[in-house]
């Protein structure tokens, strides 16, 4: 008993008191900023392995970005990754960062359904479905509930059964083989419910976009409530995204 | 005997011209493979087929742990011939998964294969009519026995797979694991993607918990094919990242096992300790899993003397807390009682199914690429493998702790004796020219066991085949065997003690 108490004492307080304001250190790569410096535009577009950078104006789609940082290494005067981890949004187009506009990523509060805030503001139980995820986003979703990030203090938890859940968090590019089970799990969740895409693979397909083994047709008729970028998404990005959506 | 002596042998991280690989008749291929695999020091690291014009070329790579080299054998199955071969699995069971894979991809029938079933239902399988829901499970018609089906979606934040138990009351008689749900077409994408950075990203996403293991194997394969020389420092940096990955995942696994033994103090503290390690990886390269760290030809994130100070401080703190917590956890009677003598895989069974890595070492089989086929990093800074005898959940639980200590000692030794020189860094090089008509192979001892990447180039120096093997391919069968004659409620502790990869298997 004394030994146990010692362990607790030696480990001290581990939770992050304010998950809204944590200073992460470089080289962590969060929200990118694009300066107005003129560079070889075609070379800039070509450097991105996932086609996340486009022209007129030069913009950067975090929903397609694996945060590998190659663009910032090649054009350090043009693209700079900040340590801002609050990069989730309920609107897909809000994940696109434009040249010269160095704003925080916005939530479209008007677009959030009324019942989402009303029902899930104090308690949110989620079902996670990995549909081709590589187990990094899954691990980070688990870490969001550990002693450091402690998402449970806000009443946000993962449940075993979709019947007990208020929504689904998808990771992975949605493989052909998982498309069916994902649909069954989604249908089993009672209304009202939310649908969350976590990680670059889930949001856009990531490096698997052109694969013949994926089937993203489920996204045609389900409205996505939250996009959480990252490869994998950082637990702080996950917790803040869910908080912004529900309260 | 003469034939055995003339076999082509290469070293780990070496390439060979395709024309030097002799194509044998299947009868010769068959007898030589049997002859080789009879010896305890030999095991198959990869066995695959690929289309060469209309014909099918088969390549098998058999690693020899005594001679520290890899035998490469080949035969061709002509398109006009009947697409069937005598199964090797009936004599060497460890080959079952490779023959199943070839059967599924190309429709080659292996005569007398005891368990010829689909592996992962890939998008480019031979029989598109067969769907993942049609998997032919083993079943028993019995009044007394019942079947329990679990998954593909499980009751936790975990990847999908389907488990089918045949039970007598609470007792499991048989478990069959059906995978494939995670199939993303990784191997095909290696060929489709033409830019090497895209391929590098792909390697990073094969298994997110084995980022360093897979990406190192990829980088070494490509560098070998391009004759690109890598500095000792870069090799050591990759090995350091590999050991950190091992420590982090093992710590997480120990915590996860504590969850299942309902020991919450252990679960929380080991979870916190894992955070310390992966946060260091983030400090090094910006990503907690080491994504973006390993690049072909070099790295954007060289290890520095400043990082060395941070690392040693972090490890000192980690070690203190870890030892204090482990001392309590591993002596706790309720934990010991929960894990002892559960899910035992004997040495004989493990050899039969051909387990690798930690799953082999827990049954007293010395299998470790760092020792048997080391690259420069482990030649200059040797690692000593540890094995245990019992092969049960407790053995796996204990081995993780012991391997963490070994890895920390290895890192300390490296930090003490190697000066990281900032001027000596290599930048990534994505413009590597690959040698035409070559085959290269790379083995890496990742935390689960050996990762094997094998690439073949065509006459233009472009990739014509890319084969990935995650250690889980060998080890899933061991989990099935662990469940024989244990209570079904012991499944979670068995599963977590292995922590095998779904996406690494499904690709």
C-alpha cells in the first residue's frame, strides 16, 4: 500500500490542466502559414506527395496533408508550419489555408445542428471504427483518454457498442472490405448522432486516394460533422475538435 | 548435396541481378526448400509469386541465422501449364500463409495444402466472385459445441478482424482468425506511385505502430537497389529510432495488459511512461510515431548532441519510474495469477508455425535479425538477444519488460560512445536511380519481429514488384494456438500479449 502511494506521489500530476492552451515545441507541425513571397509555383505544387497544394491563390489543404513537412524544407520562406494544433473544423473547406491569410482554423458555429450542442454538450459517447486505419490514429484516439490528455473529464468517452454511442469516429481511408461493416455500425447508432473523420486517410484518402481497394461511397450520403486533420491526429487536436463541436 | 552448395546466397541489404537467380524445376525447388528448412537455423522470410509476362515467377528467400546470409531460390510456372503445384506446407507448415497468399492472388492450386483459404481478399485477387463475407470457416456439427463470432468491429479502439471460436461451454477448443478488412492495396500502390517520396509515405503508413521498422526496411531496400551509400551515423539514428519505437510500444502493451488484469495503477503509469518516449520522438522529428523521420538517402531530422542530452534526461526519469512501477506490477500475485500458464505456445508449436520476433523468443527460440543479420548499426553496436522458456502470457509480459531494459542499455551505450556530428548529415534523396533487373531484400527487427521488404526492378530500373512482409503474417497462427483449451475470457489478455498487426497483415 505504501509502495503504491509512493508510485502515485512520484508520478505527480500528469494531466494537462488546460488542453486549450498548450505550447507544443517545434518541429511539431500544426497549422501551416503561407507567406506572400514569390516562388516557383509549379515546383511548390510538385513537391507535395499528396497534392495538397493548389494555385490561384496558393492554398494548402490540411485535409490532404500528411504533415511530412517537405514543402517547408524546400520553400522555407514560403511555407511555415506553426505549432497551432487546433486545426479541426466542421466544414471541409475551412481546412484550406490560403496565401497571406494567417488565421486560426474556424468552426462554422451556425452550421452545427442544434441537437448536437443540446444533446452532447455535457456527455458524448463515441464508437470508433477503423476502416483501413494504420493503428496510429487509433492509438492517438486511445491516448486522448489517457492520464495525460484525460478527455473523459469533459464527459467524452469511447464505448464498446454502437447502441450506446452518440456518434462514430472513422479512421483510415475506408477500405472496400470495411465499407459494409462501417455502414452497419453507423446504422446501429440511435439518432441524433454525429459522424467524425479522424486523420488524413479518413478525410481525403491520403496516400491511398487512388487505390482500387478503397470504397468511400458511404460519404456520399452521410453528412460529416467534424474533420480532424493529422497523420495521425494529435490527441490535443482530437480533444479540441470534439470540444469545439459540442460546446 | 551438390545442389545445396550452388544455391545463390546474398546478405541482408544486398541486391542481385535477376539473371543470376537460377530458375529451377519445381521438383528441384521443392526438394531444396525442404532440405534447407529442415535445419533449425533456416527459416523462410518471404515466399511470393509475381507475373513475368504471362508466366508466374516464384521467389523464396530463406534466411540462414548461422551463416548470416539469405538463400534465394526460384522457379517458373508457365501460363500454359496447369496452375497447380505440390504443396510445401504439408511438410513445412510455416509456409502455409505464403502458399495461401499465392493461391489467393493468382489462383494457383496447392495440392494437399491442409488449410488453403483466402488470406486478405485483396482487390486484385484471382477470384473476384469470392467476397470477404464468404470466408470458409472451419466448423463442427455438434449438439454440445457452440460457435462464437467476434468482429470485424471489436469492443474497443482497435483495428478490425473476425475471430471465430468453437467452444465447449467456456472452454475454447479452436480459434480461427479471418483478416483482410484492412486491405488498402499497399503493394500495388508501391508500383503505381512513381515518385519516391510518395512511396516513402506509403511505407510509413503500412503499420502506424511500426513506422520506423517498415520505413527503415523500405529505405534500405531502395538504397540497396540504387547503390546509395549511407553514413554510419544515419544507420545509427535509424536504429535509435527503432529502439525507441520498441520501448514505447512494449511499455504501452504492458499498460494494456494491466488494464485487462484490472490493475489500474499499472495501466495509468505505464500509459504515462509511453507518452514520455513518444513525446521525445515528437521533439526529434515532429511526430509522435516517427513519421517523416526515416527518408531514403538521408533525413531532414538529424540527431544532435542537444537531443542526446534531452534523451538521456528523459530516459533517466523514465527508467526510475518504470522500475518502481514494474517492481510492484510483476510481483503482484493477482497479476501473476492472471497471466501464468495461460495461452502457452510450446517451442515445438512455435517452430511448427514459424513464429518470429518476440513471439518466437518467448518460447525459447533465438530469432533476432539484429543478431543474425545485422546492418552496420548493430554490427558496430551489438545487441544480445534474450529468450524465455515458458511461452505463456506471463512470458510475453515479462519479455517486454526485459527487452525494454536491453534497449535502454543499448541506447545508453550508443550515446556514450558515439558523437553525433551535425556536419555529417545526409539530406533525403528521392532521385535515386535504381539498377535495372535486380532484386533487393531488407530485413529489420522491428518491435514485433522481422519486417521483410523485397523489391524487383524491370529493365528500365522501375519497380516491377514490391513485396512487404510484416512479422504478424507468421505470428497470427501462434495466437490461434494460444487459445486452445483456455477460457474464452482469456482471449483479451492473449490478444494484447501478442498485439499483432491487422493492417500490416492486410496491406
